[in-house]
């Protein structure tokens, strides 16, 4: 039923048998307002997940601190038993306060508890990929991550995790982690206007490691730049579709995880995978990053 049958091609996580379409789905918005509590329309959330799978999406990004617990419970209700070939990527390193606040927590106790929470609420015996969430909201913070990686390596040895990724880290932290275990993906803040990771992305591409940008339109002041709006109008697309298409063309190791709790918005996101931006459009969009500096 999908109008985007190839979803911009495929990517195989290094050292794994996990192959995904490069346009995936991020489950963050399945929870309530501010990613806390139940959604306004649980049935629509379930329908979104099922339509995403029917459209060819086979990469879902989630975390048990979305809700908390609620997003993973919705995924399980909608899709379990999971279709063959579906890769679910989750993350640990934070928790939610009773008031909905976001609390970074990389303690051994929380990392272990978070893995077990993800397993229980997703209804899995082992997690495909677990990302260790480090850094701040949008940028890495320097320092060793060996202590946290060692916890995930233990859980991997126990068979609870198949593969490990990192979120909001720099190249030095990746290199440190790689001395302890293979790293299959990096999830960092990046978009057409916020391109601090350009060199990092190129290095990861050479290593065959996936790069998963989050908040692909965040960082604009205002959110939509005039250049992005102009290109969208020229190509009869939305600014978000153009921003996503730019990311797909930026590098072959780029995997997208746009999220939504509405089927109409899901279809709009998936349609971005069919766009082929001409070279002159890429050049024009590249000026957004220059102007943002």
C-alpha cells in the first residue's frame, strides 16, 4: 500500500544481520504531551504503527522512558508478535521524574533497570540494539564513557542485548567504546542547519557505522528558514520533507526516524523518501548551515 516502496534504500548495521530501510519511524510522539503520560488517541497510535509496518518501515526507534513505559506498551500492543525483519532500537541513560521532568541517569542501577524495563514492556527476550544516551540535550559532553559501556557489555554477554550504539557522543568517546565492544550506530543532534557533526558523519560512513540524526528540523530561528520554504514550494513538498530528503542524500549511512502519532503525518514523512533533490537545490540548502553559524 506504500507509495514509497524502497523507502530510500537499505542499510545493514555493521557486524550484524540487521538490514533496515533508511526511512524508519521514531516512537517518541506515541506518548502524551511532552512525552509523558498516555496519548490523546491510543487507537490512532496503534494504527500509525501498523501502517508504518505495512508501508515497509522495518526500523523503530524507542525508549522505555517515553511515557514512561507507555510508548513501548503501545508498540507491543500494535505489533507483537513482531514481524520478521523488524529492528527495534531503544536507548538507556535517562529516566522521568514524577512531574514529567527528564533526568539524566547513567548509574549502573538505572542502566540495568532500563534494559529490563524495555524488555518487559516490549515483550522481548533480547533487544536488537541499545543506545547509551550520553551528553546533554543537543551536544556531547567530553569525558570517559567506559564505566557505562562496561555495564551494557555485561548485559550483552548475558544475552539481553544483541548490539550496542551510542547517542550524543563525540569521536573520542566512540573510539573509547570501540576498544570495549563493537558500536553499530550513533544517534546525535544534526540537521541541515546544525552541522557540527559533518566530519564525524564522514568518518562513520567510512567505518560503515549508521548515523541517526534526531530532531531533523530543530534549531531554526524561526523553525523554518526562508531557503527551506522556497525549496519546498519549488518542489511541491513540505519543509520537513525537504529537510528529510536532504538528510537521506547527505550520506549513505544516514538513517531517519521521523515520528508522529497521526497517519496523515506518517504518510507525509514517508513520502520524503521518494524525493530526489537536484544538485543546485543541495547547494542552496547548504547555505542554511552557513547562515546559522
